[in-house]
C-alpha cells in the first residue's frame, strides 16, 4: 500500500516560533504600534519617506523581537559579560576617536556610523542581573558596591559624550536591577530627599542661578540652559524656550476631544519642533486631545503591567531582574518623553516608545520586547 505522508500546515511549522509570543504583551505592542503609525502619518506626511521608514523600523524591531524570543534566558545570561565588556570598550573608543556632531562625540565610524551607548540599554540590565544571579542567597553590601561601580562606568562615559538622555535610560535600567536585588530604603531615601531639596532650591533661587554669566559646576552650558529654560521658558521664548512653549500650546489646544486627525494647526504649520521625533507627543495631543492621551496612557500601562507580571512569574532570579529592568526601561522612556514635552522635565532627547521616529531606539525596543517574550516562554516551558 502507498505510504501516506502527513504534511504539516504552515501554522504547524511556525508553531515553535509563535510559542515565543506572549499574547497580552503582543496585543499591547500592536496597539501602540498602530497609534504610532497613525500619528506618524499625520505629523510626518510632508517629511518625505518618514512614514514608510517608520513602518520599516517597526518591521525590523518585530523581526528582532521574534528572533530574541527564541533565545532561552540561560543563553541570554551567557551573553551578559561579553556584551557589557564590548559596550564599555566601544564607549572608550568613542571617547578617544569618536565622531563629533553638533558638539557631541557619541558615534563611532566602523565602516558604518554606530552609537555604542545604545548597546548599554540592554547590556547594563543583563550584566547586573547576571551579577546578582551569581550571588543568589549570599548577597553582601560589597556586592551592591560592585554593582554600583559596574553601572557608574558606562553612565559616566555616556554623560561625558555628552548624552544625558541615554545616560538617564541606562542609569534607570541599572538602578532598577539593584533595587529589585534588595537595596535598602535607608540608602535610597537620602539621595531622593537630596534631589527634592535641590529641585525646590532651583525653583526658589532660579533668578540668581540662571542670571546671565552664571556658570554651574559639573554641567555643560547647554545642560544648564535646559534646566533654566524648564524653570522659566519665557526667558527666551523664541530661542531656548521655543520647544517647551510650543509643545505646551499644542497639548492645551487639543482640549478634550482633540482637533481631529490631520487637523492639528500647531503641527501642520510647523510650530512644533521635532514633531516626528522627541515632540511627537505634542502633535498626538493636539489632534486627539485628552481622550487620545488617556487611550495612549492606557496602552502604556497595559504594556507595563504585563511586563511586571512576566517578571513576577519568571522562573529564575536572573529572569525576574531582567524582565523587571526592561519593563522599567519602557516606563522611563515614556515618562521622560511625556514629561519633557509637557514642561515638567528638561528636554533631554528621549523618544516616545513606538510613537517617535528613530531606527536605533526602535531596535532597542524590539530587543527589549524579545527578552520579555523569551522569559514568558521559559515560564510556560517550566510549568509544562
């Protein structure tokens, strides 16, 4: 009798790959990606191929997410040290012979121009999660000191470039791992209180601190100007304060319902600077109003809650720390971007996840999502 061959369907063949996707997390990402494409079509319709490029970047990020989702956490753990060392070595190379643009040395020309600091957004939480996993059950104060040094080295190199936005993201990703590992509140409270006192002092002493000719130690001139502009954008309404003022006008003019898709006057009359990148939240707010912002915030909250759930259910200490840190990185992206556009934080050049245009940032987001998917998959394999 002839042998009957049972051919597997396409879905059956793709099954092992699709298992890497966490349904709720994928839904949150798709909702944000959809909002991002709609917003980019409106704000970037006269920016040549920006909408098409944004879609391409999303596809690249999705592909990376699919690939990384197939890598088990144990394999990710083995990559922690080499990736961290390579990232720090590249940052040192940038400091020595990096490419300088607009007064900042952030890039390295290796045939193609790369920005090594982006590597540390993923390498830093990987390294610290590896460090604390190796010391599970025998943590000492010295281990937290070493972790602090591991974090301070790349953050210091990135601040020196200078690139305050990326430094904040790397610092947030690393500090979240140290916090999850059990850092005492007695050590966390003093710097937080000192920071609050510093902010109050800045507000009270703003006229004296921001007077012409006044120079602050440590900070670069442009960083000092950003803080002074935040405290009083009207000091230079057509110069340094223009970004913040126009962003707040656009957000306020959207009202409750928004002006409607493609109807934003601040956006389409080009009053909003960087309306497809750092200040795209202002363009979104103008056209979709408070209702649109609540929907956008709801999508981000859904994404963050799902990430934290994956972290809590992760089977190993390394996986829990890594998932929690990646989730906190997403939070930092969104919080800092919305805060700076709304005028409550200094402008530091941090994109809004999945909404802002930017290939490098989208790749980082895709890698982070792939890590979360990988950890979610490992949890299901352990349970089965």
